């Protein structure tokens, strides 16, 4: 009987070892696939040319503009404020800068190091930014994929502060007011 238990235990250990080997080989295949995909994405990004993107004027922006490439001048910065992230309770510095070109102006949201790096009078070449609504008014954001470069000269002479796109307030549908076509509340509990 004892030999039988040891034999059974040995078989279970042997099966566990086989499963571990199979699992590690599958994990290795998965890692190879992930790295191959990652390398393909990196190669595409390294050959991507920003110069083929059309420059957008500030006056042409809409509340939901994406992939914004533009040149702006920083007119002024607001005082920074400290905010706490909902995800990890980390503290961030947030401020806004009034930026514009000859067609208009709007506020640009600046986070942490970018707030410290940008000063009044700088000329910025904004790449891959987006526009969203904050409390109903338009804000230009760099986001995760956006970037900027500092330029020596602006391709325009004056900044149009009269056409401030952030001063217009847009109505957004309330989140809790979701009604179907018959006027009933369509939220299901």
C-alpha cells in the first residue's frame, strides 16, 4: 500500500512538473509575441514623421479636436494648484496658460513638470495635443502622447486675444439625465 501511495505521489509530482514546463513554454511564446508586436510599434513610431501633419489654427479648434498640431505663444500663466489623483492618491501640480496665435486664444492645461518648464512669452510648437471641455469651456491638453518644442520665432506677429475660445461655455449633457426615445430613464439597475 505504501508503495502505491508513493507511486501515486510521484505521478502527481511528475504531472505538476510537466504542466509547469508546458505553462512556461506558453508564457515564453506569449512573451515572444508581445515583444515582437512591441518592436513593430516602435519601428512604426521611429519612422513616423510629424512634418506631414497639417498645422491647425487656434480659431479652427472645436471642443473635441484631436491630433492638434499648432504653433502658439504663451501669453500668461495662472497660479498653480495642488490636486490629488483619484487612482493612487498622488499629488500633482496643475495650472493653465493662456496661449494663442493670430486667429484666437484658449487656455492650455499644464501638469507637473510642464507647468514649471513653460514661461510667459515662449513660442511652442505643439504636437499631437487634443481639446476637451473643463467645466464647459475649451482646454488644450498635451495628454499622454502629446509633446512640445520651444521655437525661437513665431510664424505670426500678433496674438488675437479677442477671440478667446475658452470664454465660450458649451453645454454638455448631464450624465444622470440619460433618457431613451420615449422619455423614460434608460439606466438599468
